[in-house]
C-alpha cells in the first residue's frame, strides 16, 4: 500500500489503483475516501466460523471450542486437541526430529516450511505419539490445518507410517484425528506415494489384530481421505466437518458443478453409509475409551468374564424362574397376526435391557445407511459383543424410515461389515431377527439384493466367533436367514419363521392368497414346530405375551441365557467355533 499524509489523518490506497493520485496530491488537496485505522481488537472475543458472531473466547474454550450461539465447531490446534483426549501429562511425542524433505527441490518450499514451523510451533502438519485415555494406552495422531493446510508430504506420511508400525509392535490401538487439504503439491508424486505407504502400514496393523480409528475433522479432503482417513475399523467425524475426496472448489473448477447445500458434510457421510457416526467433542474422550474397551478381547478365547459395569444389572426373580410357562395355545395364524402388531416390542426394547452402553455404527461404507438393520457395539456384563438387529418401526413415520424392517442390499452389507469386524476383534455376535423379508423392488435388484444375501450366508458360516441368532418376531425367507446363520438359533414363544409369508405360500401353491390362514397352519412356522424339527435350539418364554409390560422380563431371561451360551465357547478355537456352525447347518 502507498501511504500519504494529509493533515493529521492517515489514508491508505492500493498502489496499482491510485498511482494517478500522487501527482494531484502534490499540487492540491483532493478529497478522497478515508479508511479509518483498524480499531483495537478485543482479544476476549473471537469470531465464530459458522455464524460469524463475535463470541466470548473463554466460554468457547470451556465448551471445547464450540460456539455457544450456533453450535459451530472451531478448528483446534494440536496442543488443545491432545488436552481434550489424553490424560494429563501422559502424551509422549514420537519422531519429532525428522529432517526436512524437499524431494523435487521445489523453489521456496523450504522457506515455506520454515514459516509454517515458526507460525505453529510444530515440526510438521502431523504430531504422533503415545498417551493414556482414562488409563488405557493408545497411539495418537493429530493433524493440524494451520501447517500448510495439513497437506500430506513425505514427512507426514513417514510419521504416520512409523507410528502405526510402532503401535503394531507394541500391540496398541491407533487413533488419528484427520484433517487435510490433500496431497502436498510441492512434493508431487512423492506425496502421492504416501497414500499407498500409510495404507499398507494400516493393513499390517489390522492383520496383527489391532484396532484403528480415524476421527475426521474439518476439512478432510483429497489424498488423506483416499488413504488413512477412510481405513479405520471405526470412522467417526465431528459435526459439520467437510469430508470428501474432491473439495467443492475442485469440483467446480473441474466439471463446473455446484454442490447442493449439505453435500460432503459429516452428516451427509453418515446418511450415505460412508462413516460409522458423528461424535460431539463433549463425548469424544469417553467414546475413545469405549472403543478401546470394546476392542480389547482380540486373541482371547474366553467369553465368560462377566463383570457388571453399569448401574443396571437384571436378575430374574425366583418367581419368574419358576414361571417359564408359555402363553397358552395360539394358532399359527394368531401368531402371524401377533408378530405383525406395531406395538410388539422391537429389538431396541430388548437391547436396552440386555446390554450396557450400546453404541450404534452406521453404513456399508459404500452406498447408504439402511435403517432397517441396526448394528453396533455393546457389553454383556463386561463382555464386548457386536449386536445386529432388524427394526421395523413403531410409528408410521419410523416404519417408513426403516422401510418396515425390509432390508436393502446395503443393510445386509452393513451387517456383514460389522460381523467381519467382530471376527477380527474376537467379539461374539448377537443377532435379533424380525423381518417379513428382504425388500423386493427395482432399486434392490439394481444394487444386488441376491448377491448381498448370498455373501452373508457364506461369510457368516465361517465366522470364527460365537454367533447367536434370536427370532423375536417375523422371520421371513432368505431376508431373515441372511442374519440368522448362528451356532444356535432361538425363537420367542410366539415368533414365526417361514420360507415366505403365508399369503405368498397360498398364492403360489393354491393360486389364492385368501387362503393365508390355512397356509399358516400347514407351513410349520411356529417356534414349537421348529423346535420339533431341530431348526432351533431354544424357545424364549413371553410371560403371557410380548408387550411393554413383559419386555424387561423377557430381556432378563435372554440375558441370563446369552451368558450361558457364551460360556459354552470358553477355550474353543475360532476354527472349532466355525466348524460347529458348519456342522449345525450341514445336518439339515
């Protein structure tokens, strides 16, 4: 800027726009627009990046850098991020003295690195090390957008790779807070190679049975998104974070397309099945601890170390233990109508009473998050488990959202993803089945419904962890079987399990869907029929009928017998568990 003194007031002019004024000012006074000097900044205030309001900095810091006006998230520097999640004074930084890398001898690059180091106090865009979270050891990585937009060059890739390799040696879980503008342009193809290198290290870490979690923060784009950021056993994101391979500006410049509002946000990624879920900063440290604890049983073959770790611990009363009597004789058709009632307890009602700290995971990592199938992690009195469940919905709106419990291909693929993850970390699987069948429609066929079901049947047959499947309502055709390939299969007293609906059966065999009631009586679809045929191992009493009043008692019965089921597998190898399941279905 060229600065001119006229009287007692300063005026500032861009040189390239106002050179013509210099001569005029020498000869006469010229009235020109005045720009006042920058006012003194109130350092107690900070501008919210989302709503733009000036807010009290101390309050924002207290709220973990979240705007109290709109809930918008501020970007967090490395030291603050570490304080948020690590126990005090436990973080031990690794690989801090790596030499500067300029593989292409890019002019001015080393000066740019020096400026970034001086500005941020960091050696590079990522900090890695070891720390404790509520006493549990983890390896922690934190990317910092202040350092060249956390772009990934050789040093960033090397630090992450070395940290993951050391975590593999030490048998520690890895948590990386990701954010990046992508590959570092000044390092060209060498930067690109870091994508493959970090991914390979994570693969070896996983093959060693260790847990890796990525937490996506704003923004996570480019080569980081296409490598270590999207390879977590669990992938979380902060609310509102920008997440995508090609950022909005790149898309606009490349194909001239404007992105719709809400595109490439963390919420968008959950809806489209790309990440497991969104975690608020207030819950971040507790969530990390939960994930560490639910992934600690890898390599163990004991499934009965039950120690209640919640305030709720249900015990069947002596009266109920004696009252394992059934709800009176109901016809098959009465049971069909009963399990279709919208007020019949759902899997979520039983999950609430059986498990401690159930946390839902979302998505198939490819297309969508099918709400007809719910899956997640939980504990049974201290034993980590993976839970899968069909959910129909209890209101008209929820039934629509969950497609009336009829899964799409992505629902089955989500279930399989979570079951394979359970196998990796040696977690038993508890599956609640309640569906009239897989969704039949154009979009389901386009996305490979048959292949998705077939893949589940094949993969479930060989899982090396105990699998228990419980039919709590309808079990309709292959859509039910796709999550019901278990070491044992149980049914609630008034549940049904059939080759297809009675209406469909009557329509195909008798060309008359109106004979559905008659069909239900000859199809052998009740729990009592299937116990006689050795298709199931146990009938779960409903204590007069499953409803809001009996749900807790039914859940208590399930919980006690789930624990007994798991005890059967103490000391058995994964191969023995899988072989027992194979033999079970081989006998039919």
